[in-house]
């Protein structure tokens, strides 16, 4: 599941990535976005009990990102 999380994170734009890191910090009561990025996402050391929730959060953020992009294209 960690590979799936890494792939989803790589598909996020900068704004969505920052929002994802903030969500994870808030959801799991963590103190540092660098810790989350380096150890959990890049390092693949996400506690197993948190992985399902992270997939859910990331799926929703990516869905929102797609809607925002489509909205921008429609306005152009």
C-alpha cells in the first residue's frame, strides 16, 4: 500500500502536496511536514494502521485537484 501512496503523492501538484502534508499532520497529530514527507512518504515507513486512512485522504485530495484543473480549463 505504501507504493500506492507514493504514486498518489507524486501525482499531486505543489498546492495539493502541501495540503496533503498538512492533513496528515493534523490527522495523526504530527509536528513536522518534513518528517511526514521524508519518513512516511519517501521512506515508505508509514505505520500500517494509518495507511488506509492516508489512501482515503489522498484519493479525495487528488479528486479535488482534478476538479480544480477542469474548472480552470472551462473558464479559459
